[in-house]
């Protein structure tokens, strides 16, 4: 099995963990394909361009927190290479393995003892003057928000071509169930289990208190028009890409045709993760 290894490029901790797992878990059945920026810090290991790893590897192991994992997911894109995260960050909702669980679970994964779970993504298109100027897939969310000194913005929002409302708010989150435990959760949105494919619409600090989060079927399309702009307004995609918006811009969001494939340990249930990460009980 060819195993890709990606991680945070400026973290000595990443280099240390990478060196340990490569030395401890290299045999005739495992061939490591290591990101060049990591390999440079490990004696005797040749690295490759990280852009090539999803095509060269059968599975990908990511060292880092949720931000690093989202970056790796964006790198894999639509190629369908299964990936698993080893959490070297803080919360780590997306990462399956904690640092103290490496010796317990990584050998099993390298032997093929795992299941693959598909997570829906969203396709986000940005239109300006009737021209599409950007297109991205996101695993967590697309967020429209105002700059630090901006006033409330007006976001005319449609679902399946029908007007929903014009949100007057600090912003709006359109999220997947995977992203329900990210910014959506902090903004008061619902937690939705990943196997329930749906789209979440959550206003950020709405001026009208009756504007509440909404969950819609995954085959619906969301359109948001920027109706007023007083100060800077931005579109953030998985917290990885930021685009400046103008009045009149249209953001279209729908389910992506290309889900992300996550490597999961069967006995690690989603509710067990919730109890652990959110310290329930």
C-alpha cells in the first residue's frame, strides 16, 4: 500500500511525529509517499511535491488539526483518495486519531482494517455581472461575513428559486453536516450527524431575532445576493480561501457531485466523538 503523508509545513512537532511513524511503520507492505517539506527534516527520506500525493497514494494520512485537514481535503479535491487525520491541534473534529492513539489505530489502517465514509461537500459559485468568476468545493462551509468595521449587511437569500428572506446580519453560513460542528456551531446552528445529507443555513448575529437557522434537503440550491455593502464583505471557503465581495454579487451553493472519502475506525462512533470533543457528561 502506498501511503501519502501530508502535514503542517512549519511545525517541528509534525516533523517529529512523521519521522516516528515512518520509521516504526515501514515494511514490505507499506510505501510512504511524503510531502517534500516534511521529508526535508527526516534523514534518508525522499519527498515529493504535495500536489502529486493524491495521485500517487492509495490513502493519505494528515498530521495536524482541522485547518491542516481542510487544506489537505482541498488538495485532494475530486480525486477520491481516502484520507485520515492524526490530531496535532486542539479540537480536531475532522481528525480520526488522537496523538496518543497512533500506536493503537495506525497499524490497523496500514493493514487495511478500516471503513470508508463518504462526506458530502458543497459546490460554491461566485457570479459578478452575470459572469462566474470563482468556483470551489468545500467540506465545511461557505461563509459570507462583514469586515471588522463594517455595518450590518443585507443578504437576499433564495432556496430553490423561491425567496426565503433578506437577512440583515453580520453574515451568513451555508454549511454541510460535517461543517455543523465548525463555525455553524459557534453561531448557534444545529449539530447534524454526517450521514444525514442536508444543507444548513445559519445567520450570524441577525438583526431580526426571528431569523433562525434552517436545515434543507441536500438537493436544494441556495442563492444569496449581496444587496447592500457598507464596509468590506468577504466570502470565506472552509476558512482556506477568502474572496472580496461587491454589492450585486451572487453566490450559488449546491451539493457537490464529489464527496470526500474519510477513513474511519468502526468502533469510534460520532456520538462518542461529540461527547469527547464537547465534553458532554
